[in-house]
């Protein structure tokens, strides 16, 4: 368990200070420590390499001297070398997680023992129900022969990401979950059931109108509308999927070692090309390469290798389906060739996305195969047997450019899987844009142990604050939640700074106020030094109240601005950053608190979810009198 987390957990009580927008505070130190040296110029790159033979079996007992690492074609000196073999009988067991006092919660995730973890992502958003059933049957087949001790967690993707089953090595528990968890139809697929033969409205209209020349323009307009509607649905699927992937990477970043993400998906292209069959071919064009790069970069920083698996298995063109009406091909012979070309182009784009994500993160894509159980076994086996190489790049400039990585092996005939590069971004570049020109940017409070800071993904905080989502742990923190006043001290209005949902059916009094004291890990927060010799940071805290149906009831947020000297920052490294907030919750009903911390400079996030029932009967604290800054109203 990290030393600072132990320190944070030992803070069973925190002083209840002003619950308003206040500067970041450090807990008082018992002795005055010396001023810390906060600069570090060493960047370490951690590279996991999977070596397999021609039969895709792991290769063991290679030595450091067998490997050569090149960055932009320049040889690098390997500082640390380690082979990971599964199962590892010498793996240290994690320390038991301490029992927290009543009202204390944390987003720290205890890591199960071992050098690697395996995550199954069941993507129902992009997969027809018939293919979902096929995936689950294949997973049950895999579990019959799974190696004892294999640690697996299961996540689900609908319009949001959900943790369905935490890490366990019990195959019976996993099998029971797979059998009981129902299939879900995607609201954004044209054929959510996957039965095939779904005929579009334009095709049905074309069948009914026959060869009437006056209907040609009407049908063309309808085809254009349908194509643009499908593009809109695809845009939503891309947005939901990338948001979920970003959140999953942030969640897994708090777990040590390599993580193997086995992603079962049916259809997820990032690029959609012009459709020459439409009157406006470019109306359906989509390109999300930039967002995909951001996502894969975040995975590499979190030491996650992605193994995409095409849940559809071996496929044939829908034009060959017996359920598909062939009437339009009789009237228009060229339509058959156009539909065939469109199918193969779309499938190629989907597979290219899978291949790109696998290659960039050091995984492997499994496409055009019905042996999904063998794909899972192969992904887990290869991803659990690997070599870790660590080096300090000879090029020390943080110029934001892509650094291409190559790993060479003396022995011939082996396959190597590893991430193919990283962006050498300056960790301080985003945070220092608003500093005076004469200011010399400083390094973060701690040495960089990852190759770069990922570009900020779209709406990362929104995804992290979703009800029921996994708790990202890029910023570790603990929070004490206590009611303010007795249960009988209900209030007709919400606390200052709280914004209730304008729909009175969802949010209405009486309310009970709760006080939150947070202690966050400062090592994950980016502080920069300006010409005034002070360190500056910006942290946003947000609290959302949800009902049991996932409706947003009340929210509040504050931004704390740090302007502290080196001595205060040093004390923070031991005691944590203290933040304070208050939230009102309706007295009647079942509710959940979603608490988030967001470092606005580095885009790192931490969040935790707490049922109000867990704290409503605790001994209360007196309500503060200081008003809080106003928040913004949640969407109805």
C-alpha cells in the first residue's frame, strides 16, 4: 500500500474548516521539515514486451543482453530488466486493507497479488444481441479450462461503463455471473438483435413504388436522410465508447503492473469514408483518429495492453443473407456491387481500428475467428508472461513530438508485442501557458515515472462522475462524510452553493446537509512555480447527488487555487491536500453521493461513490456558517 495512502488513512478526523471556496490547505506538521528539492530531470520509460514463438506460445528465460531498445532509431541503455512468469509462486501478497472508521471512504483499489491483471469488457453498445450470446457461450467454454489463480474482472459498456464483477480468481463465480447477466440490446445499432435481413425504409419504399420514375428523387432523399441518421448514431457510439475507454484507463492506472484488456466488440469504426451512392457523399464522413490516439496514449500510460476481439466471428456479407430482400438488385444490378463494396469497406475500417489500438498498446487483435474462447486464453497467457524494460531516454527535451519505439531481439523467428511509441509532452506545458513570460516553469513535485501526460480527453470529468461508474484513482484521496445536525434538523432549501435539479419532481425538500472533509494525494497534482517563487495549482472538487434510478438531483463544485511556498508543499507531501465541501440531500428516498477531484492542470481525476444510507445515522457535526460559492444547475 502506498506510504502516503497510509498517512491519509491515519487521518481519522480532519478539522472542519470553512466550507467555501478556499485556498488549498496542508495539514500542520509536528516538526518543521527542511525545504524540499522539487526538481527532477529524469524521465523513465517503462516498456512491457511480450515475446511469443510461431505458435503464439510465450518465450521464457531471455536475458537483458538479448534485447535492444531504440527510440527514434537511437539505441537506449536498459536500466532495469525483469521477466514476469505466470503463475509466479514468489509474488508477494498485498497487505490487508485497513478497516476504515465509520464515515471514512477512499477510492484506493487494493490490487490482487500477481504481476498482471485481466479485464473482460463486454461491449453491448456496439454488439448485436446474437453475438453477445455467442461471446458468453465462448467465455463459459474458456472458464472450463482456465488456469487456476487467473485474476479476472468484468466490465460492461452500454451508454456508460460499469464494473460488473470485481477481480476474482474463482471461475465458478465468473461463470455464474456470465450465466445470470442478461443480454442488452443496443439502442444505437440498426440491427440490435443481430437477426439480419433488416430492410431500410428506403428499400421498402423502393419495393412498393417499383420502377416509377417520379419516385427516384424521393427515394434518394430518404436514403440520404437514413445515412445521416446512421452517422449520428455512430457518432454517439464513438463518443460513449471513447469516454468509457478513457474512464477505464484512469481506473486501471491506480493498479500496479500490467493490465490486459480483452475487449469484445461487434462494430466500432473510427473512420467512415464518403458514400458515392448518396446525393451528398461527404455528409456521412467521420474521422476520429485524434481521439483514438488520445485514448491509446492514456492506455499506454496506465500500462494497459488492449486485446480487441471481434465478437461477430467469421462474417459474410449481408447481401448473401436469405432474409435479405433482393428486389432492389433486380431493378438496379449495380446496387449489389455497391452494397458489397460498402460492407467490405466498413468491415475493413472496423478491423483497422482494432488493429491500431492493439498495436499501439502492445496487445493483439483477434478478428475473423469463431474460436473466441481460444482468443481469451491466448490473450491472457501472452499478456501474463512478459518482460519489463526500463530506460531513461537520451533525448531529454519535452518537445511534444512522437517518439517511435523499436525493440529488437538477437534470436530470430520470435514475435514481439509492445507499444510503438509515446508523445514526449512537457508535463508543465499546459499549466504554464498563463504564467508570466519571464517565469521559468518548474517540474512537478515528484519525478516523472511515465513517458508523457496524455492530452485531455473529451468530457473526462463528466464520465468519471457518472452514477455507478468505476472510480478512477489517478488522484488518490480519502473523504470523511458526516451529517450536519440531527436528522430532525431538516432544511427547506439546499445549502449555499448547491444547485438542485429544476424538476421539482426530482429535487424537493426537506433536505439534510452533509459535511465532507477530503485529503488528497499531492503527488498526483501538478504544481508549477512562477517568478514569485510560489507554487500554483488548481483543483476542482465536485459532488453529485443521484437517486437510485441514476437521476442527477443536486450538484455543487468548487475550484481551489493553491499559492504556496516550498515548505508548505513539502508538508503536503506527507499530510495530503485538505479540501472541504458541503452538500444537501433530500430527506425522503434513497440517494448516492458521487465525489470527484479534478486537477485542472494535469487532467488527472479521482472519484468515489458512497450511498447516503452509509452515513445518515452517524453522529452529526455542527453546520458551518460560512457561505459557499454558487454552483451550476444540473441538467434536468
